[in-house]
């Protein structure tokens, strides 16, 4: 998919994320909007996985560690054909499988996640298994910068370097905000690139909303043979909606009818400029 097609697709994804969050009257709006461009590129241009190959042992694995932003993942998986998009009408409803975190009850979801700091350790274990089984599939995981201080992440980072997991790709959605405030005041992890490099990782920075940069970055994997890969994606929380961007209150804010109408109008206008 070329950059224009990706840009158009992301506008569609953002409209759907808002639609289903408004319908559910719940969700993690800001973080879903910050990471959806990364998911767009991964599922449309990078990952070797589809509804038809989801059971194949050779498929690439994607594990969303920042599970609370599941609305972005659900919208992308529906677009890929893993399940009918109409299923999302039940988001967060009684007895629905489409709950507020990823669950393996939903086709396309590799692992149950949501508790902070679990995605990277699971991804490391999966990447080790691939090496042991002499499989060529890659393992991708998306971390939130708010969950990065969890100790399990750093144990996993150390282990990944020890086992030379160049088939592992961690992507950090670095939007600089978490539920209780800016990440650098809650528990600062900067300089995060130097920390991972000191563990033995190969690190690349990228604008997480620039499709050209994202395509080029993922096309250059592995960055260094024998080293796990970290992509630090610099993003904007609430990206695409003027009154949500860089506003912590939209971590799990739900737009009222007037705000929703304004957001959709802004996205429709954005689509005309692509």
C-alpha cells in the first residue's frame, strides 16, 4: 500500500475508532489515535499474517502490549477481514468478546494483554521459541511509554539481547503522556534509546505518523544481525483531532455528541487533503 493509500486508510481507521468508542461509551481514545498509524503500516505492508494464515506456525506474530488501546487493533483487524466489522457494534457490551483489552477469543489476537509490562516478555519468549524451532517468522510487539517503567520490560530487554533475538521487533509508542500525567514526570525512562542500546539492542527513531519513515524503517529490519530491534515511534496522543491532541484528559475520554461531530468533520476535511 502506498503512502497516499495508507494516509486515507488511517483517516478511515480514526473515524471508526471514534465511532465504536462513542457507541460503547468507553475506550482509550488518545492512545488508540496515537498508535493507529503504526498498526496501519504493520498490517497493510509488513506483517506476514492474514485471516487465512492465522493458524500457520510460520506466520508473523503481533502482540499488543499496550492492550488498553485495543480499539485501534480491533478496527484494523476487522479491516483485514479477521472478523466482520459489525461485531464491533457489541464493543464493551454484555457477553461480547470485544472487551476493553485484547483477548484470544477474538480472531487475529495472538495474546491476552492489558496488564502493563506483559507484552514484551511474551514476545521475547515467542521469539526464543522461533529460534529454537528454526522458524523464520518475526515477532512484533507495541509498547506504551507509560508502561515502560514496569520491571518485567527490563528483564525481557536483557533476555532478548542475551539470546540475540534479531527476529524480535519492539515498537515504543512514545506519545509522552499517560493517565496520571506526562511520562517524564510520572517515571522518566529517558534517554530510552541509550538504555536499550546499553542492553545490546539496535534502536531506530521514527516519526510514528510519517508513513514514508515507517515503511523505510520496517523494510530495514533487522537493523543489526544478532541484536533485537527497538523502533521508537514519536507520536501525538489524540492525533488527528485538534482538541484531543496532546491532552492527557483524552487518555480514555469519550466525546460528547458535539465533540464527536466536530471530530468527524475534521477527519473528513483531512481526507480531502490526502
